[in-house]
C-alpha cells in the first residue's frame, strides 16, 4: 500500500530536523533519568548517537508502507549495548519513552502550527501505527537486553567457576592466585576458608543460594559445582567462623566440611583437602557442618590419608579388632576425652556418663592398645590414631569412630 502523501510530507519535514530532535531528547533524558547524568556507564557521545539512531528507526518505520516488515536491528543493538554497559533496564526503557515523546511532540507541534487539515488527518491516522511501533521497539529492546544479560551471566559464571577451579587445583603461581581472588571479588586481607559439601544428587547443589546468603551477611565467596561436591572459598574476617557455621547449618542438605582459616590464597588446595576431611568424620547420610580442627596434627593426618590409615591400624589395631559394640564405645570415649582437653569430667558430660565410667573405659582401651595416657609419646600416638580413625575414607576401611 502506498504511503499517504500528507504523511509523506510530515516525514519530509521531520527528517532534516532529526539531529536537533536528538539533541533535545538527549537533554531531556539527562535531566530526567539520573543514571544517564554521568559519563559512566553510557558516555554522552554514545547516548547522543543512540538517540539519533532510534529516532531514525521510528521515522523510517513510520514512513514505510503498511504491511512492510520492520527492521528491528536498531532496538536490538540498543538493548545489547545497554546490557553490556550494565545500565538498568527500567532506566533504558524510560529513556526510550522520552525519545518517542520527543518525536511525537515535534510532530504534533508542527501540525498545529501548519493549521493544515490534511496533515492533522495524516498524523491522526498514523498515531496507532506510531504507538504500535513504539511497543514493538520496546519489546525488541527488552528481549535483546535480557538475552544479552543471560549470556553475560553464563559467561561470567563459567569464568568464575574456572577461576575457583584454578585456586583449588593450585595450577597458578602465588601471584596469579591473588589475581584470581581479586577477579572473584575476594578481599585479599580478610583471610579465607574452604568449604566442601556433598551434592544431594548428580551435580545438585547441597548449599542452595549460598553465595547470595553469605553476601547478605557481608561475606564474599566464590563457588564451583562438581558432580559429587559443591566447593567454595569464603573470605572470612577473623572472629566470623561462628557466623559462617551457623549459616551453612541453616541451609545445608548434606554433610559439609569447613577448613581452618588461612591467610594465603595459595594454600587453597590444602584447605580443600581439610574441608573434605571434615566431611568424612561425620555420620554418613546425616546433614551437618563440621569445622576441621586447627590442630597441625589433624592437618597432617588429612594430608596423607594412607599414612594416617597405617597409623590408626598400628596404634589402635587391637581395639579395632574388638566386636563392634565394644570397639565403638571405647573409641567414642577416647575421642571425647581428647576433644575435651583430656578431662574425664568434661568427656563424661558429652557422653552422658559418670567420669569414673570414662576413666574405666580409657583404662581398658590403653591396656588393649598397650599404651599409657601418662606417657607423652604414647598419648601423642593415641591422639594421632584417634584423628586417623575419625578421618577414615568413605569406604570405611578403618571401622569405628563417632
């Protein structure tokens, strides 16, 4: 269908005025949309060019015969650029509405000033088409913005996941490790902990939405999901361990382990090993969070599981060979005694029994093991073997342990 001659006259009038309309629209946007008042994220030159391009799109589309396909590359490109600049979508759409209203007011003003009934009729007839174009433009811009944002989020998540993996594997030097931590938004002077949690199913998160929940409490973190584990690094200021354990305890759906706090990001591979060891000392199938002991002895056991297993058998082999009922009671008592500062009274409170019962069980265990609690070296061997038993591997080659 050919274009109405009166409408063509309107288009002929407005086309040479497009640069002036772009300036007017830009000034209105800057005055009314605070996000555009600064040079970041959208420079004034970019805004000026984009406004003119979108005005040209509207004028060209309005002057096209009805039924012609409208080329949406301009609004699509605008949506993509604004998404990459991280300009909020509501602000982008508000700016576009101001561009549209600038064009509409200019057309209405010209028709009124001309006092030409044909121009008025043409503008009235084209009004519905212009509003339709505005709606199609906004839809195309919005869809492009959201698609680009989704692509950026996926790309950013892939990059973050790769950086987290690099830190856990220790594949970069110390300088690169600090650079990776910086890119992940982990403050370098806060200290860190590694967290590991069993997945509830194949590649299913057992700490859902953990990064956002931590950030709400002022703790930056970065995470990676693997088939059997969800692992993360948390920037943890001194004294915040209890806050972290409490939050993880609220959301965990499986066994989770937390490493001792460390200060050098290059220690992350070792910290992950300790976090995984903290999982293994918990009862299988029961959700919970365990903070790995800060004891160097415990860390030594975790870093060499094979040696730890041999130590457990060498020191406590005779106890491990007992029937399960006797074995578990004696080992549980030893663990509680060592955990409670070698105090029979404190261990009794934990075990809900009399201190003399604790002493009797310990005496029986030391007789079977052939080691005395009064001998410092023997006590050290029993403590190390206790750690080894509790950190038995997932197949349970060392029985016993709470």
